[in-house]
């Protein structure tokens, strides 16, 4: 048995599948056993397809056309039509049927528009989380179920493991074995139902192993690079935002508030105590923690501390001014039912995807709002990013950052906070 | 045709013996194509596809006429023409041509009167001298409806417009007589009637000249430069000869299958609607809508069950969008996305049709159940 036989799912009917004649449709196999593989045309999901085909699991490949490639011509990224073409070739290569679902309108509503609005409202968006929550593990699950697929497998680097003790029957989401590739941060909004319907076969593998598998299977995508940036954005995020606003002015109108237009002229750059340092580009070109592009000469490097759309103001300061003792969050989400443990003890919180994590205490405030107090001050707490809570490798849940908070705010009116 | 890929590989323009043999084979194929269309061999130009032929006519006419006339050339195209016609027309528009689209009526046909109204308008705007080309397919590819080409041809003559008839869907399934059609250009593609992929022919009425799309060679009487694809041409000729011989039998067989299919669908599946059944259609095409079902999902389920059916239009990635043809008939986007195209082929049997009807019933019901589960 090779070491990537990670966790054969109970629904596998490998014997049955192996019996089917070469090239025959998988019609003879009970529909419940079929797995839909979400294929982007990239290396990772291609390797998933190769693995399942090799194991004889009845599978189909599904690709999503999420963004009109004609509108934003791109190469070698997940949204491009070229990549989807690769998905078809790989599916053919490993011998599974492949279909493309057009979900671009839904993707625009659920991911792209909120992304643009976030910028216009001074936040730093996390489109990949939204895409997972509302497209891949929502719409795609729905569509796959309609096609008779019992589960959806993706090339995400994360692990799903059964809970123990009182949470027997529940599922836990964990970081990938290969921490350098771990994508669990982007999956924090999944719930039990979603976890039960998906498989992450790459979670136990390292990227090196995945590359080796691709090469061994002779996949046409074996030499492909990584897609690191936001898949639907072309050359520059700011240019993209402006282009979208030009195409759909209503996006800007709702962001700027009743009857207002978002400021298009250069933003005022000022310090926290109101000292105006000059003018920069429009506010939505800046995000919290940004250092470059301010165009203001100062003895010490200046960082963006805050973006104020209504005032068209960018507040700047020194590196130490970026530090915050905690954050206030909204739309709190827990993956498991053991929330008490999560709030009683310290957890590790990551406040952006590349954040190494810091010990913190989480205190729900009701109505989905939450206060998070770091064990030590953290730099660049950016509104719009996700704060994801971990215990060890396990993802407990998370929230969306409303704003950075001072220690006094976090303690206010909270007698039990930090005591005991 | 296989021998022309191997042992008898030769360039028909070569003067040696094997070249002459290749030339003879090409010319025999030309006669076979001409015979199927009741045309003269010298009017037939071999091309690589129906799309090439459509492009050649539109681009050729525009490039030939644009510089000569006072008013810019004009195109009248049915709105549900093949993409090769629509895109070539769009390109012509960027080069100064005036392009008018005529939608079909709800019976799935373009009305001759609608075309004539546009022709009158174009003449009124551009004078009698401008060159005008009308494009009307003989049979629509999605719903199979036969278009009133002869009637439109008569109106074209009256207004001194040329008529391009894309007959790719129809040739080999219904009789096509170029004289009776009255068009000036007729396009066919081999793979639609069991000929080779990548084969096609353009019939050009004697006396009409257009600027060739491909220049730089004297092949095809200087109407299409480039070494002939002898194997494809020979295969196309054979397909035409067989079609001419078997046309009636084929049409009978296909009609019988379709009658069984359509009766079966209506009798056994609730919530399905057939499109344009009261209009004369190709014998093999059925357009059917399954209420409350996404046709692409039905297509996938059928594919997995071993049946190949189609939806309206698919892009190169395989994604599906609402068919403009169906929208033009007055269907809503949701209805268009619920529509399947089913084509019976010559090798199909009555048993296969029955099995397909059963599978459609089973899979559409499963889909409705799955969708209801999600909604609840």
C-alpha cells in the first residue's frame, strides 16, 4: 500500500469499479459512490483526479467557469479558459468524464462584487474564503449532488478528521500536513454538513510528493506553477477595482452611501492626531499595513493605519503604531459544537493567511460579534480579513475583522474577561 | 479515402503519374458533390469546413466590393445563423459594412417578408448600387426547422441581393437542389453526413466571382489557394455519393426514429415540451424542454448513462449558456437552459430510442427530486 492511501472513504466500491469494462460509462456503479472532483486545471486538483482514477474510484471531473476569460484574458491561472482546457485534457488523460459548469454570474455576485465593495469601503478583502464558503462548498456541492455525486473532492491542502470523545460523529478541520501549503485558513467558514460532503486527499501530502505524483502519472500539467494571486484579477488589484466600478457604477454608489460617489481624487494623508502630510492616490488604492505607494517623504517609513472612505483619508503612522492588542470581529463561526472549550482556553489566532499566529482569548459578544485579545500586540489588523482560531492543528472557527481594538475596549464591561 | 493517406499520397498539382491520379480522384469527388446538389462540378470549391466557406463568402464579398461602390456593402443575416456567419458579419461591420439581423418568428423560421423589409430599407438608405448579401441557413442546427430559402431567394433577386445558404445541417438529410433553392452560395460540411471531419464544399453559382479568402495558389480555379486535402476530399465525395443513393431511405429511417422518440417523450414524461413540431423540420432533430430541470445537468447524467445528447451552445471549455436561437424563439432564459437537442443518427435503432426515452424519464425525475431537496 502506498503512503498516499490516506483514508479510504466508506463509500468506495473499488471492486465494482474495477470490473467495469475499459472506456465504459460509470452507469453501472451505484450513483451514491460517485465522487465529483473539482478540477481547476491546476496541478493540485489534477493530481486528485489522477489519484482517484488510479484507485478505481468512480469519479467525474467538474470545472467551474467563474470569470469571463474574454473580459480578463489570462494565462495559467484558475479562472482562465485555458486552464479549464487543461482540466479537460487531464480528465481525458486519467480516464474520467469531465464537465464544465458555468457559474460566472453567481461568482460575480458572491465573490467579485463583495471584493470590489470591500475596497471601496476601506477594507482588505479575502475573496478566497468567500469563494470557498459560497461557491466551491455551496453551489458546487449542490450541483454535484444533483449529478448524483455523493461527495466532492478538491485539491485543497487541509485535512478532515473525525472528532473524538463527546464529539464522536462530528468532523474536525485541521491544517495540512505540509504547513507551507496549508490552506485551512481559507476554509474556516465550512460547517459540519459541508465537511461531511467533501474530501481533501492532498491534506496528508507534501507539495513535493504531489509534484512527484503528477510527474509519475505523466500529467500534462506536471510542470505548472502555483497560482498565488487573486484568480480573477489581472495585472493590478487597484486597476481591477476601478475597471469594475466603471462597468457597474452601482457598486460604488452603495459603498459611498446614499447619493454619494466615492472620491476619485487623491486621498488626504494624515497622522493619527490629524496632521495633514499631503495627498496620495484615491483611498481605495490603500490597505491597512501598506507601506509603499504613499509618495510622502518622511524620516521613518510610513504605514497605512486606517482607510476612511467617507473622508477620502488615509491615516498613516510608524511601524509601532500598527500594533494592536486585539480585534473586534463579526460573523463569528464555529466548526464544531465544543465552543465552550474554544472560549475558555487560549487559542491561536491567525489574522491573515500568511500570519504565523498568536495566542489569544476569544470572547463572543452575542449576535455574531466577538472580541479577540492577543497575548502580545500584533501588527496590521486589517478590517475585512478573516481571523481564524486554531487549537494545535485544528481549526476551531473564526470571524471577520471589523477593526483593531485597544486593550481597554476589549476589557470593557467584561468582568470574566481574562480572569482565571 | 485511406489509400490517399498512405500508398497513393501525392499532390494533385504534380505532373507525374501519381499526381495525375490524385487530380483525377479530386475531380471525381467534385462530380459526386455536384451530383448531390444537382449542380455543375466547376461550381464546387473544396474547403476545410463549413465555417471556412461561410467566412470566405462574407469576407470575400466585403473585400471585393468595399472599394468599388459608393454606399458601403450590407449584410442581412438571420439572427440564429451559425457562429461562423455571425462572427464574419460582425467583422464585416467593423470594416464598414452595414449589418442587419433578422430574428426568426416563433415558429422557428425567418419570414421572407421580414427579410424583404430589411432589403427595401437597405436599398432606400444606400441606393441601388451597393452590394447586399443575405445569409439564411437551410436548416437550423438547434431546432431543425427548415427555412424558406427559395422564397427568400426570390425576394433577393427582386432586390438584387446575393444569397448565402449555409446548408451544413441539411445536406445528406433532405434533398438539396441548388437550382430549386435559388441561392448564390451553398455551403456543406462532410462530417454532418458521415464524411470526414475537416471536409467541406462551397458551391458558387456560375458567373459569380468573389475575392478568395486564401490567395497564393491556383488550386480550386484560384478560388482557394493551398494544396488540396485529397483524403478528405475523396471521403467527402464518397459521402455525397452514398447520401445521394440512400437519401430517401435515410430520411424514412430518421423520421421513424424521431416519431417514436417524440411520442415516447410526450407519453411517458410529465413536464416536457417539444419545440416547433408544427414547422417543417429536418428528420433527425428534436428540441425538447424539461420543465424545472437544468438541461446541462440532464446532459451530464445521460452522458454518464451512455447517451450523447446536446444543449444549445457550448464554449470551448464545455460551459453552457442560454442558446440565442431559443431566446430568439421567445423562450425565457430559464426555458432555454432547460432545453436539450436530441439528434438521431443512421446507426441508431428503435431499441436505443426506447432506452433513451426511459433514461430521460429516469434522470429528469432524479434531477427534479435533487433540486427540490436543495430548495427545501
